[in-house]
C-alpha cells in the first residue's frame, strides 16, 4: 500500500501516524457533537482526545516492546525510541487510554458512566481511521488465502509486503474497518435510545469483544503474540476479558436501573 504518506524535504510522514492523529481528531469532534446535544462538558471531551493521543502512543509502544519482541529491545535498548520504525499494539493503546481517562474523570469529578458513553460512541470513528492506517502501512495483515476478497501487498517497505510480497492475504484491515462502521451506527442508535448511563460503553465492550475476537482468527502477523499452537492471540485473550466486563457491567447497570424504576 503506502507506508509513507508524503515527504517534505528529508522528513517523511508515516501513513499510520497520520491516520492515528486524524482518528483521534475526528473522534474528538464527534464526541463533542454528542456531548453538546446533552449539554455536557465539551472541554472534557477535548481533554479525552489529548489524553488519548499521549496514552495511545505510550501504551501501544510499551505493549509492543513487552509482548511482541522484548529480546530485540533488550539487545539494543536505544531501539525503544525508534518509534518511526513501527512497533505498536492497539490493545496497549486501549488499556492506557481507558485507565488515563478514568483517572482524569475521577480528578474532575465527572459523571463517569455518562462520559464513558460519549467516548464509547465515538471510538468506532477512531478505530476506522486507525485501521485505515494499518491498511496503508500493511500491518495487522491477514493469513495467505485464495478467498476472492483479499489484499496483495507489492511494496516491500510495507509490513505485509516484507513478509508476504505479492501473496493474496485475508483483508483483515478492511474487515476491521467495516466492523467499525457497523459498530458506529449500532452504538449511535443505542446512544439515542439508551435507558441508563453506561449502556453504550457496555455494548461497545461486548460488540468489539466479539467482532475482534473473530477477525483475529484470520490474521497472519504471529509476532503480535499467539499461544497454544497459534490457537489464540493476545488480542483474543483481551477481547474475552472485554466482552465479559461489558456483559457484567450491562447486567449490573440494568438491574440497578430496574430497581430504581420500581
């Protein structure tokens, strides 16, 4: 695809980094639009975006170093700072972002569940553009396939092209993007019709947990962390946890809502 989006003189702009910045920007604008409709604190949503950028870069980098290839960085620690060479794990971005935002809301004394709903409704926008960045960089690629829907990477500078040059691969990046589109529409209607705070956040965790768990079976980048003879990945383990948290949260909040309504 196009690992380097454009160059200005000797400075090259990686497509993935550009898409991550665009993802957070658009998700923040969408979140502010939702927040404005219920007269919430739009500054808090802007802060969410800033916090997410910093936390996502740190979290995704740290998870990559610790999970995917720790020996590579142990051999030469300065490589930790070679971020322009790639090496990021989305699960780390989600974990660090969620924890950081929860801490921020606690400090600001915001209604946690209310603002988590706004953030959750906006996350699909971010996921879509982040996965567009993955498509451009050729990371998070699929397994070799003869399925009629596939991607072929002919640029050896892309991650998929480096390992599978000219080989038809499952279009996992596109599957993630389509899933994000469907999720965005689904969560928008959940947000409009929700009966209790936290409902959108819980639905996001369950939806994303299921869909990403399934798409992970088609991925071919084993360096992301796979276990038990390639049966399950780090992402799938995290998605099982996300689904269970979402399910328990939904049931607890629904029970509380019914109790208060009686």
